[in-house]
C-alpha cells in the first residue's frame, strides 16, 4: 500500500493502475531527497553500519538469518537485496496480490519453481518449449517422470523439504501454461487445480501471456511469469517472476535464489520498475487491439456462408483460402473442429475462459496459413509488424513459429500486438496477406 504518514487513512484501497505507480512510494513526509523516478544504483556491495550505531547493534543481535528480506533495514550485498529490486518486487506483489520474487529471466524463474518443489513427476503438455528444455536439465540430477497434463495423476509418497516448512518434495508438480503459447488459448485452471490437489500434488501456472490474470482466485500454488514480455513491455530487458501467497514460502524461494544466483541485475530491475508504471494502460490497449484483430481475421477464414458486408480485398483473401484457422481465448469454447495435421488441445466444452480472464483477452495469438512457404514469408511482407521472436512489447511482431520451436505446426504464424493503431495494423496485415495470393 502507498504510504504517506501525514495523510494515512482517508483514501480507499487503490486500484491496480494506481498501485503500479505508487505501491513503492517512500513516505514523502519523512523521506528527504525523493526523486519521482527512482534513482538507479548499480552497487553490488554496501558499507556496513557502524557496530556502535543503533542499526549496527540491531543487526548484530538478529544476524543475517533473522532478517526479513522483504524489508531489510540495510542492504549488504546485491545478491541478497538492493533498493531497486526491492521496490520492483513491492510493486509486483501489490499487482499480483501475493509475495513476488524476481529472476534473471522467465526460464530462471521456471527453473527456480522446479528446484523449489523438487518433484518426482511433472505433468505438462506443450506450451513454451524452453520450459521443457529446463525440465530436461533438472532430469539430469533427478529421476523425474514426465506425464501428460491429462494423464491420470499418481498419488505419491511425498516428502518434506526438511526445513520445517510444509513445502512438499519429491511429489507431483502440475505445470499449466495459460494462456498457451503460441495460440493464446486458455486452459481451465479450476479443473487442473482440483486434479492436482486431489492427487496431493501442487500446481504452478505460467501466466506470461496474461500479466493481470489472478490465478490465485483459482487456488493455484505458484504463479510464474516471463517479465521479459508484458511486464517489461519494451523489448529491452530479460526477467522472470515467481509469486506465492505464503510469506514463508517466499522466504524459501528467496533463500534458494540467493544461493543459486538467479536474481536479475540492478539495471534490469530498474527498467522493469519503469515499465510497471504503465503496465495497466499498455495491457488494456494491447488486449483490446488484439481482440479486434482476431475478430477480423476470423472473418477471413473460408466458410460456406460468407458475410455480405465483407470488403472486396477481404473477399479476395477469403476466396484464396490463405487463412485456415485463428486461435485465441476469445474464440473459446469453439464448436468448429480443428482439422489440421497437428490438431490443438481442446478444452472442455463447458469451459468459459472469461471466468478466469477478467482482466482482458491475450494480446498474443496465432493463425495458420494454407502452406509453410506463406507462413515463412508473411512476417517479412509487413511494415509495422516486425519479423521477430518474443512478445509483449510495445511494437507489434509476427513470427513464423517453426523457427523458434521445431516441434511447431510449420504453417503457424504468431502475432504479438503492440500499441500501434488497430486500423494501421489491420491494413498492414491485409496488404501482406494480399501479397501472398
Ligand atoms: C518467453 C517465455 C518464457 C521464457 O521467458 P524468458 O524471459 O525468455 O526466459 C516462458 N514461458 C512463456 C510462456 C514465454 O512466453
């Protein structure tokens, strides 16, 4: 909560956009030298307080192990804490209604989650390919069985970490990515959370494609993000986030991170804090524009009953059958069958993703073109959309996904919608699609 000791209690609980700007405010009554943009300190080490000072005496009494690392009275070494990283995590914790910790990249965060739970069985299906590569690295040190998300979950003899906590070790970890890379389709969190918990397992969710989705409402145990994407939002930093509801679990994650060394640098933390200020407006705009583009692209898929109101140019695209299928959470639940060579995961027919995606549809989605050559060429035929991997930035991107993930449908193009005007992005895609005919 923002804090002002002169004016403490007369305001209602702030909304998320306000928290993004003020959750880390110093108390401006008592803090001298208060720059509005946080200062950037790159220091890796800090001068220790004099033993005769009050804080020096307190430190000698509690020792490093007795410190609350979320609010340390002093910084000691930046592998543990630093001013900017602390402020960034304070804002993230407010935005995510939990205790958040940052990492050097999304994959470092994912790996941190796996090390934390040290599972013997991981249930996962598709999604971001790098997470699968990370699980392979983990499996060098552990006998770990990988099962499909929809397999039967085993009930395991679960151990404890041995640090006095309730965190299980050697159990089942259900890893759900939603919305799913690269299609932006949602998976039913309530369903998988129940299944994981019924089997005595834990569930972690990679929610990178929806930065404001509150997965804790569905009862999940851990939230993971690649902050490189929407949280960063400007294609200029790599970072990851883990968030949990329980402060004790945060303490364990903090301890792990301090000793496997997966924290982000001060510069990146500062860049992320800068980006968090505008997250809400960026996301709302990107999500709205993307959903409009999906709606339009869906009208370009060849159907037996084309609409009479379609423009001549769009009619050409429809007649040529260039776009075979569009995927996006706003199109779920869907009745049209996926007839492609590599059909996608189909969520239960009763699942309405709107119930878990209250803060907007994904701004990243995918469509399939009629052949591989067209899919490879399209990202190079546009003007505003850049042919590039990654997503979530303010500039729109197109990617022939096969280049990043060799297991992907060769005809699939992923779209990351930035902050350009809808009309310009639509005209850009239309013109590129016409060039493919
Ligand atoms: C990008 C991404 C990751 C990996 O994050 P990095 O920051 O690149 O390490 C993990 N999951 C999803 C869904 C992603 O899009």
